[in-house]
């Protein structure tokens, strides 16, 4: 099995060495063919050089596209180079590479899920985010349930595994800013099988979230509209001829 | 019934049209992008020089005052131009994102190929 771990990174030179080293340790422990691709999203620091010196592949975007554009380019690389699946893991150290095994393990379910989301809300351990963020998460959960008929507990989690059908779908379309809940709506509209596995997360090791202050209400408004519109727009999108 | 000609408004329309043409010549604006605006300015100048046409159209379409008709048409035309500019901008943005991604993928391929060539030539030398 060939797996590409996609690490979107914007000015993450401080956190990256530990993140890449953790993934490489996990590769040795699991004995799976895991490659690491750091997507440098137009960083102004030495993110690319640091990632390269750590032994990762580096996809360098010449301008900042935001998290969605960065993730999509990694997924495109995985699809074009024939990887069996891709795993999205944040470059700020929030997602422990040791949890990758849980995402890969979920592929053995029958039928195999196309998109597996690591959720921090199914266990009592680990970092669970602030109360305000959890409130926002609850709203998105209800929204996805009502609009897309999708039951997920952690719609904003960026720790995900994309199977082949998900790679094909997101090669065609992927939301650009604050993409996680919207991507779930698109997956549901395109009839992908979405599953969740409990994982532990940490607080970010370096840097700060882009969703704070005045960006928070904008995020909620934009995401709410985007989830509804993306679901409607993608209902007719066919993946392997299974679209409506 | 005689109508006063609005020379000043016509002159402003012509002046703005000439300014747009100058931008097209200087390649700051494409002809395709400016064409709809130029047509609007020519129509504006025509209306200013032949206001009788506007009055006739306004009364035919149920407007009490020709000025109401004039401003309604102008607002609608500018709204349409703005919407078409937004559509164009969205397309350009989407293409720009795709190009940036393709460039990153190609750049990585080139980097890997260059490193492989360097390795091979270094092995050949030793």
C-alpha cells in the first residue's frame, strides 16, 4: 500500500522538523510505503528549505492559496502518481503521526470508506479545542446533518484520509478557504462513504489559528452558506457513475 | 417640441471613452474588457446630443420624467457591467489557482529530475 501524507504548511519552519520526523518514524514502525509531501503555501520564512532538509517532498506554491488550495495540490499529486490513498495532516503539529495507523486501520471496514475523518470528540483524552470553537462545531454538525444527511462529530477536523474515489472527486473540485466542513458536504453530495475514527490531537505547537477575532463570525457565515451551496451544486456530480 | 443638447455630458462621455482607448493602446486594459464600457459611453454621448430620443422612449415605457428613465437605464447598465466583471474575475481567480498548483507540481518534478541527474553525474565522476 502506498500512502502520501500531505502536510499543508504556511510559515511552519519551527514545527515542521518534528512533524516530518514523527511521520518518518511511523513509516518505519508500520512498515508501509509512506511518503511525505509538504505543501509550502507561499511561506515567507524557510518552510520549503526546512521541509526539504528533513527529507520530505516539497510542493512549493508561488503564492498563498489558503489551506484548501494547498491541500488540493497534495491530493492531485497523490492521484496522478498512483498512491492508494492520501492523508492530510496539519503542519503545525496538532495531529500526532502516531494516529495515522487508526485512519489506515479504518480502511479495512466493509465497504471501505472513501473519506475517513479523525475526530477528537469521541474520546475524553487529548486536546478538545475551546468552548467557542466547540459551539461552532456543534452548529456545523447540525448543519451537515440537516443539509447533507451526514453524521460527523468533528466537521472541522483537518486530520483526514482520502481514498481513491475521494482523490478523484477532490481533483475536480475542492473548496479553498475554511474547506473542511464544505468538503464533507461535497463528499456527501457525490455519494462518497464517509467514516469517522476517534483520534487524539494536541494543541498547535507553533503559530496561531487563522480563525480568531473578526474572522470567526465571517468563518461561520461563509461556511454555513458554502455548505448549503456546495451540497446543492455537487448533488449531480458523478463519481464512478454513482452520482444522481 | 425642441430639446436642449447636453454638450457638457457628451464631452465627459467622449473624454472618458478617449481615456479608455488610451489605456487599451498602452495595454493597461484589453479591448474585449473595455468594449462594453465604450458602447455605454457612446450611447451616453448619443443621448446627450439627441435628448428627444430619450424622452420619446421614456414616455413609451411609462416613465413620467425622462431623467428617471435615463438614471434607471444607467443603473441597470452599470449593474450588468459590474456583474459581468465579477464573473470574469471569478474565472480568472480559478485559473490562477489551478496554474499555481500546476506550477508547484511541475516544479517538484523538475527539482527531482535535476537531483537525479546530479546524483548520476556525481556517481559517474567517482
